[in-house]
């Protein structure tokens, strides 16, 4: 397998002074410098970008703006909905596994806030099945409201558990310097419908939704043998991908079967089980997603995900901390950057460079990044080499 030897992460949020080109080039430059290699040593570049929020597309060449030595390097845009960042990471891993490249630069970036709210909502629906789901009330929030409604019908009202997930992730995000929203709202606020926390649609309240964000993140990867010569190296024990059907009507949408499959493949590759992991960064685009992901990763039986949050299992001091970074809920969700960001958050923890977010001596990290409603499912298991 391969390892991460350098990274860079922008602030997430409404970045009025930065366009996509500026953000993307900046983190590319910083990541290569952080790795301590020359720009001329980069063999391939993969750019994760969902796009469609602004008229400028075709962003792969923006990475070359980081340094003149990157000119004429192969650079390719990758897209797989909200899992775009992890898809780009996988392309880089494939490059290294084939020995086509020695050093690969992977960057994810998104400029969402330049588009009007109505446009953002419509663009996000491209991660659903337009033929039957395009008219879902509430847009993509409505998609997950439908999932929540079906989950509640099957297992009972889980609004309190969702509020506890929101409160946990906001509390964690206070300590993340890159997070868009660094405020601890507390459980009572998240569990109470009010002018400041209105119902968005169905069971989904404002505090159940991740944020519309701008941001970028980049990593440099190399083969594991080469990585051992660098000051820091975070090794991929596993990298698994399970793609499911796009139409929700073709699946048991409450089960997140693709998520379960990806975790199973990753543990098989790594020779691990869930009990071996020190923490998990998971895809909480909506709090109902994190709740169901507890079950899909095997933390609880089906329908009992609420136990994991109610009994404190997923808190920073619990038996399996989940989203110590604050997750998408607090950190923000610039679509193309999210998967790369999750790998950086995990790498920081494993190298004891997470600052106020730092857990005590973590050894193995699990990452789950999801595109659409459990359609594109990516799991990585990481450990520290150096």
C-alpha cells in the first residue's frame, strides 16, 4: 500500500476573497512543501471537484498554478458526488500501486457559496436520481428527511439521538481551527425547534444539516517504502470502495448496505475489526446519516444506533470516538474537499499534531466518506508509520 507524507488544509466557510483557483493552488503548494519534496518530483495530480456551483469548470489545470515545475504534469479531475475527495485519493493510490508514479498530489476543492441558495439546492440534487427524486420537497435535505421518516417508522422516533449527534459534533468542532462553525450549541438547543433552529423539512432541523462551504485540502502520497524516509508517514492499511444503485427505490435506503459493504472490505484488507479502531471520521452530511452509519459500521445492531450516542460510546472519551474533528456538521462540507479533509484530520490525530482536537495515543483510524444517499461508499483504515 501507500502512505501520506504531507498535507495542507484551508479554512472552511464562506471564503469571499478566495475563488476556486486560488484555494486549490494554495493548498497544493503548501502540501508539497509540507511533504518536503520538489514540485518537479510530483508525478501525477488528481483534483477532486464536484463543480456546477459556478460557471468555471475544468479545474484540473488549476493545480499547476502552485508552482511552474508542475506545468505539463498529468492532472485529472475526479468526481463521485459527496465522496469526490476520497475518489481522488483512490485514483492516486491506484497510480502508486501500478508503480506508474512515485509521488502523487491529491487535492479536493469546492467553491459553493458563490451560487444562490436555489442553485446550490438544485446542484446538490445531482447526487440523487433525477428521474424519480428531482422533485423531492426540500431538495437534498428532503432526501434525508425521507430516510429519517422511514427509519422512524421502522425503529421509532430518533430525534433526540440526532440532536445528541449534532451537539457532540458541534462541541468537538470548537477545537478544530479549520471548522466553519466553532460553537458548542448544546443538546437542548439542538433538540428544540426554535427561530434559530427551525424545522427544515420533516424530522430534519437546521442543526441536523451540514453546512454549505468553500474550502480545499491536499495530500501528498508515495509508496510505503519511500515514505519511511520522510519525517511523517501515515500508512493506508486499507482503502475500499463499494458503489450501490443510484435510485433509492432499488434499495433498502434505511440500511446503508453500501456503507456496510465498504467497511467489510476494508477490514478484510487490513486484517482488522471495528474494535481495533481508535476513532472514526464519518460522513455526517445529516445527523440521521451518522446515526445509521453507527449500525452499518457494526457499532450497534440495526435500529439501535441511538445507544451509541446516548450512552456516550462515540464521544471523544468514549470507546470509539466518532468525528473528533467536528465532522461535516461543524467543519463544513465543501463537496470536493471533504474526503481529502477527512484523511488529513485522521493523519493529524495519528501523528499527534491535532492540537486541541487530539485524542490520547490513537493507533488506527477509520474513515467513511459517502456520495449521495449511501451510493458511493469509501472506507480507509490508516495507521502511523513515522
